[in-house]
């Protein structure tokens, strides 16, 4: 198979994965009463720990007004809590408080995903993980100029 065909298959496979992840997130959001923005914030908090609202807005590429609305909903529904900063009394950090509720919903899919590679050699699994981490970085960095373009005044 030619390199060009491999490249096309790779991009199609990544796009299909992205579409299926988005559809899965919409299904989870509907089941939990959350929306895509809420899930994005909870995902960042789950992966990277407590953060300031400004940091969350930057990480999720949401405006600060949108982030305020998201956090208001998540606090109201018991998904996160605001805790005062220990070093700066004027600021606070957002802490996830109910990730176990989401983890339970994602558990069946997570088990099936890890089963896909359970018989692979560890080095091959490591290679896959490295590729996915690198691909995530490429996508994140590719979105930077797009985000800057959208925030500039006409």
C-alpha cells in the first residue's frame, strides 16, 4: 500500500474517531443533564486537576462569559466546587467533586477500549499511546491560530 493511501486512511480514521467521541460525549451529556461544554470542563479537571476559571477557559477555548455560565451550572448541580486560593484570597480554583459519576458511565467503553490492546506487546501499546499524545498536541497547536483569528477585532 502506498504512503499516500496510508496517510489518507490515518486521517480518515482519526476523523472518524473524533466524530464518534463527539457523539459519545453528546449521549453522555444527555444522560447526565450536562452539555458538551460542561463535559469539556469536567474532562480537563479530571485529567489535570484543579484550575482557575481563567485557566479552564483557556484550556477549553471558551470565552470567560461562557465559562462563568458553565461553572455556575456545574456548581449548582454538584459537579464542581469553588475553593479559595491558599495564596491569593482574591482568587479561587475549581475542583471536580463528582467525577466518579462520570467514570461509572464511561467504564464499559473504557473496558472495551483497553481490551482492544490487552494482547499487544507493551512496546506496541506504548507506541500507540505516544502517537495519540503527539496527535493531541498537533491538534491543540493547530487550533491556536484559529482561536487567535476568531478573537481579533474586525
